[in-house]
C-alpha cells in the first residue's frame, strides 16, 4: 500500500510540475482532476477559451479541491502576456477618452501653446455670494483664492459683500469696517500643496486634505485633463452608461499618485469624470472624501482664445446646491516676467509665532478647570471684557464663540460658514473681535464662528471653543492628575522662546510628528485588542488628536473595531460618545493598549461608533481623546507640528493615597 501511495504521489507531482511549466496537455489536466487536485481559481480576471469562447479562470499554485472548470489550460507565459495586453488595452481606452475630451476643450488642438489661465467668478448659495480668483498654468501650478468676506468690491456689475451677508445687513458695522476673510490655496505642479489663511499663516496640505483641494480646483476649471496635470493621477476607465436622454457616457476615475515629498499612501480619495462618448464634452465630476460627496455639473462652456472652459456650473454637496458663474477668463501663451512675479509657487516660510500674537515675557501658567469627563476649560477675555470659560479642543479647526456671548460682547455677526459636526454640517455666522487674551497671550483681530453652545458640557457653561487658530499661535503644556479632584496645570508659551523642561528624576519627553487634515491634528499610534496579550495582532493606525472629546481615552470607527478585533468586551449601546461637535450613540469596550510618543497606555476605556458618524479622513481609524491625558504631562506644539506625552511616575505616597481614596472616597 505504501508503494502504491508513493507512486500515485509521484505521478501527481510530475503532472503538477508539467502544468506549471506549460508543457502539460489536455490529458494531463484531466489526470490532475482525477487525483482530486486542482488549481485555485481567481475569478477577478477571466479569458476566453481559444477553442470555444468559454471563460477560463486564471489558476495559481495553491491547491484546492476541484470545482467546475474548463478542460484546457494556459501556460504562465501566455497568462502574463494576456494580462499585459489587457492592461495596455485599458490604458489605450483611457488615452482615447482623454484625447477626445482635449479636442473638445481645444478645438484647434493648440493646447500645448497655452501657458496660463486667469479665472474670476462667484459661487452663489441662496443669498450667500463668495468670490474666487484662480490662476492656473498648464504645468499644473495654481493659486486659488476664496474671499469669504470683503468690503463690497464690484466685479462685472456685481457687489461682493461679507461672504454671504444678506441685503438687510449691508449697512452693518462689519462691512463698514472692511472685514475680509481670504484663504489662498497653492500647488507647485508636482503634488505639493499648501494654504495661506486670512492671517497670512501657511501650512502644507497632506493626504486627504491635499487631494481634496487639488480636485476642487482642477475639476471645476477643467484643468484636470491637461497632459502635465493628468500625470499627477492614476487614470482608469470605469465603463460607460446611458443617461436619461440615451446618450452614451464614459466614466474616468482619477486617483492621486503617491508623492515622494511626503511618502503618503494616496489614492483613498478619488474623482470620477463623466464624458460624452460621442463629442468628448466633460459633463460632470464627482468627488467623495471625508465621508461626503461633491458633484460639479458643467452647464455651459465659453471660448477664450481657442480654449473652452466651463463658464457655468452647479455644485451639490452637504451644504446644499450652489451655482458657480465665471465672470472673466483671460489666457496667455507665454509666462511673462511680471506674470511670474504675480504668484509664487514655493511655500512661504511659516513663522513660529504670527505677527498678530504677543506674549508677556516667554509665557506662563493659565487658570484651568478640569471637568469629570476630562475636558479642560480656561478663562478668556475678548475686547477687554470677561468672555467666560472656553473649551480647549484640538478637534476643532478654528475658534468658536457662543451666539449669546457674541451679542453680550457687542460683536457683529456676519456672513455664512459651514462647520462639520457629528452627523453632518451646521450653518453658522462669523464674528471678528478687536483682540482676545488668554493668560499671557494676546491675539489681535481674532475670527470666530458663532454657534449655539448651550448644553455642550453637562454642568458647565461654555462660552466658546479654542481650536486650531489658538493652538497654532502658542505652545500648550500641562499636566492632568491621575485622580479627579486634584488640580490640573496648564501653561501657554511663546513658540519662539519655548524649550522642553524635564522635571528631576524623569526621562525626557518624546515628541511625535502631527499630520494636519482640515486643520485638525492626527498622530500615528500602535493599537491592540484586550485579548491580544502578546500583541501579535498589534497594528499602526492614524488617529485624530481630539482632547476636546471627553469621557473616554479613545473613540474608534466600527470598521476599525472589526478589522482589529478590538471589541472583545463590547457593551452595545451603553453610552453616548462626545466627539467635537456633538454626541452619538456608542458602544463601550476596553482597548488592550495604545502606544505613542514612547509611552504605552494599557487597558483604556474606549468607545466605538459608526464610521458614518465620524466624518473623519479616509485614513483615520478613530480619535485619541481627553482621558488619555490622565496621569500625564503633555505638550501640544502646533508651530512645530508635534505632540508629546509622558506618564508621570507615582510615588509610594501617591499610590497609598489613591488606594485610600478608592476605599473611602475623596475628602
């Protein structure tokens, strides 16, 4: 019996070897099937049987019990050749579609001679009007300016007031004093993007942030199809369909390529362009990122020096429908010296401390209140008046003032902006004060979004939120006690004079870089589940740093919880998770551990919520929240884009006191 077994095994191996070398015949394939040995099939790609047109799955070397299969074979060489042919054919189809679209945009075929295009237009959303100016070159460089508020400049007979100020508000103090809020976005033509805010501060855009703003400039203007610009993307055909008028439409998907400068993992955001298959006319573009979709529909085109550019578009997103009208287009064939001076496609130096910010000396301590949920509140003065307690919130992309507090301070509310919160977006107004003072720090002309903050924190009255615009102007250091009721500490330092101080008996704090998406910091951390004691399944994830979200150490999206098997001790629907902007139903669980900045945090109370509620970057798995600071010293250093945290070692006295407090309660 053993002899027969080895003979059968040798025969099977010989037949399998011949199959892999491509020298097998139809009979040897039947012989393999008779031995109940077959190749594992991949149904992702199929070919046609050269004899009868049947679909033939590609087979790999992994063995698998036989299923329905065609009785013929391809050699490895034939398979690779066929796959290469399919790839080339797909690329040829994309090139053909792009070429047809370029001929529609450039009927003369003279697109190579075009050097630069200037576009001025307006975006109208209800009674809100926003002006934008864009300068693009065929090398992919651009500057796009959006004026959300100004003093009433007239362009083509239309007056632009305060980025959405209603007609009845045109005589308000805000417009008389010339409030202006302008944000500029730049692209160097090679994948690097940065923005300059209304105060002149610049910041390089990363990951989703970069990709979204790249699309938001290139899709509405039609510049996505320029040959040099197209090189920034991986382009592939998504097939065709027929619209309601029975017109055949091509779909092209654009995915940003990896950039060498940032070593990003790109392509998780994508845009689809719909093109008339017959004429090559681009019809619309669809972008999905940060959990929401935007759709631009090209309504009309206008000829400018042989260049057809969309002159009328509509935009649909979570903020509603907007109409985009191009008021002026100018083109140039060559870049003149004065044109080159007009824009700079090199990021300007970003000062550690902006000119609008001053400090008393090098900075110093600030009064702080810690809530039971772990939130940190500080007193703020606006225009020399007491403005109440403000929440420190790294998860907020700006500064917020309660609408009632703005009225009490005599501040004029104007304009219309949209803030992203849990579950969607909220329409807010803006307000600009003369100055704001927080401890030793003073900021001139601070800009606030005005919202209703009533009920934001239970048992605490919150007058405002200090987010990105605050943290970018200072270095925040502090410590949070391990036992609630003991005093937390907080200090604000001049970024130009700050240097880390290590207390006696401690090792230096380790800092880790921050990545900013929509002006919110994110940090890399290693996480593992509670049942993974050996950390065999530990993995790195990008997490939002959100110290404004209290009551838990971490919050994760449901997809991450399932992928990492984190919810081994989950309590369904047990609580509400409080992320920046609102509360949603959450599931409690104990995270096995989290490692960042050289520190390990084990068995931390965490929460899981639906990914649809998070509104995070595609790359972000969740958020590190306020409770992670418990028992630690920390430094939030936006000017240097870094974060540090250090577990404070406990003395024997601290441990005894904590044990007694646990037994008998705190005095």
